[in-house]
């Protein structure tokens, strides 16, 4: 299911990232803040637990996210600041990594590293700022789904309409929380207007291929 954020704060942060003058540090910071905001919007899909804690007024029973059942998986590289944002909030959740690189000629993504903890009984939060053709997220969800988690939530910053719809129709059980859906892809499969190459902008490598 696709959930596009209606938050003006999300729009503010996305549009700040679109600005060419947003440097690498500000770009990473914006991705991290967007991840926290999207996480708040996705909380209904996360496992909750009632827990008794000691407080200055004696014991108190309250609702918590069951962090022991959450794994946040980033699709390298551009998702690293988003993963940091999620793990700053859910401090006892586990982290996993899928390293993928899109071939800029064929636009197909290729997995070159994977390090994911056991997903049985877990809710996975997969993060990637960009959903262009949707190929990278599609392949990541295939790999994650094969490891048997209870549920999968995807947090994304900008998607092209066609890429997001492709992923959503292939994985109808995945809750996609996205800050902004842009109209289309250009002939190089970049999102328009988008924000350019998110990995290069986050890590200050404007000339990488
Ligand atoms: C970017 C982005 C997504 C992917 C989206 O990563 O972070 O993972 O492209 O494109 P798609 O939907 O068409 O697959 P990229 O492969 O450029 O790697 P990088 O983060 O290392 O730059
Ligand atoms: N990857 C990006 O980082 N940006 C796009 O627009 C498409 C793929």
C-alpha cells in the first residue's frame, strides 16, 4: 500500500534537499530527519508492546514499540543517513545492509554485499531515499521477503510514480511510506524533478559513475 505523506514539514524537508545549494552534510541531515518523520507516520505497522517500568511515581504500564522485533535495513549508499535516523529513535532495533548499485546504462540494480540478521518473527523497516524505476527496491524486497519476516515497511523520500506503482503492485503487503511522488523519469531513469543522484549528493562524489 502506498502512503504519500501529507505533512507540510515533509514537503519542506524534501524541497530543501532539491536545492542544488544543499551541501553533503545538510543533505545527509535532511535524509535523517525525513526518516524519523516517515517512521512516525509508519508506526501503526510496527509491533507494539505494553511494558511495566519504574518511574518516580512508582510503576507505570505504557505502550512501546517492540524494538526487539524490528530490523532496519538500508540499501547502500544513499540510505545510510536514513538508517541512522531510524536507529536513533528505535535504539534497540537491529540493523542490516543490502549494497546495491544501479547500472546507469541498463538501469538494472546489482547486489554486491548483503549482511542481514535473522528476520524470522521480525518487522523489517527497509530504507532507501529514491525509488526511480523501482528495480533496487523491488530486488531488495524480494531478498528480504525470502528471509521470512512477519511484516515489511518501506520508508522512501522521493519516488517516480511508475517506480512506486511497480513496487506496490509486486508487493501489495508492504506498507510504503513516501514523502513525495514525482511525475516521471527522464531518459536516463532519473526522477524528474527529483533531486539528482542521492548517493553522490550525500557523500560528495559528484563525478562517480
Ligand atoms: C540509487 C538509490 C536507489 C536506486 C534507485 O542508488 O539510492 O537505491 O538508485 O533507482 P531504481 O529505483 O531505478 O533502482 P544507486 O544505485 O545510484 O547507488 P548509490 O546509492 O551507491 O549511489
Ligand atoms: N537514483 C538516484 O539517486 N536518483 C534518481 O533520480 C534515480 C536513481
